[in-house]
C-alpha cells in the first residue's frame, strides 16, 4: 500500500506525514517512509511507485504537493489531504519562503488546481481541515490513524499525540544545529530563486541539479520526521493571522480571486 500525504502547502501536511509514520511504527507492520517527492522524482520513480502501491505486505508513505494521476485510480493508494484558509496559506508561505505576494499567488493557484484534481481520484481520500487539526489534535490523529488502518488504542494514540504535539515540534526545531538551519534556509533560497532552472540553462547535468537539491533537502534527507527549521511559524500556526499580516489590497485581491473556493470551504459567508 502507498499512502500519499498530498496536502496543501503550509496546511499541516508534514504533520500528517509524521503522524502516519509514527502510527505505523507502533503497530508492528512493515513500512517505509520515503520522504518528500517533487514532480521530477515522481516521474523518475513512476514504475517503482506503482509497484509499491500494489504491495500487499508493506506500507509506503511519501509526501508531495504534486498531483500524481497514474496513482489515483489504484486500489492500493490512500491519499491524505489537508487544506487551510487560503489567505492564511498566502501569509504563511510569504513568511516561510521569503517570497513576495505575486510569487505566493503562483503557489496558491497550483494548490487549488491540485485539490481539484484530487477531487476526481478513485482511490480512498481523507481531507482534513487545518483549523480543526490544530483545535482538536486528538480527533485529528484518531481519524487519520483509523483511515490508514492503524489500531487506535489509547496507548498508541497517546504516544503519537505526544510525539506530534506543538510543544514537541517547537522543541525539535530548537534542537537543530546551526548547520542544519543554514542548510534548510539555503535550500529554500535556491529553490525559490529558480537556481535549478538557471543551472540547467548553463548546461549543468540534471543528475547534478537533482543531487544538490537532495543534499540540501529540508530535514537533511531524513525520510521520517520531515520537520525542519522555521517549519512552525512564529505565530505557532494560529488561524486567521492573514488579517494582520497582509495588506487590505492583498486581502481584497485574494477574496476576489478565490471567492468560490473560500465560500465552498466555509471561509466566506
């Protein structure tokens, strides 16, 4: 079985990934957490992913923000999705990735597009609202573990909750070394500046570009526990923060551009 943590950016998808991996580690099943896949890695490992989805004796878990059409009609695939007030996604992405409003809009458009595509998936899908994830973490963990087929007895639930509490996440971030923090910041700076595309234009091989990205990948290439520096915002994931961090014009623009999405998801009356 292949579990794809496919949530919207800045909306709890890493938390979902970590909860799934921690839950599987406690119930005595064979599993492997594969880490984060971008679109190129998904294309490169297409046959391998299909094979893993059809495996009956092992769970595989990956995180991505990409739509994976060749997996979404396979019975052995489960999609774990999360979403958030897209105005908060915008605010959080601008802070986390040090990008401007125009760049954030590109991310938001991609996120809304992917969500629409996932809506047509024939495999099993669970969709969890970020605001409910942070307001009732016990319910969130219980529903997610039940969805992937893990036992949700009190002992398992307690351990997973403890490992994935907000306090635990902040403590993990605070324990990161200066080298780890610098590497994470460098990764996002290079990715958001389009450095990979520039290197390809200069004739640098795809193998080399992929290698430096993996070397700097947040979490240092760790496959489980993808939390990295700055992952939890200074506002501690507070909902509704966009009202104080975005300008009036930016909010008006978002309300107009994503009005239907905001209405359908209960963020506009």
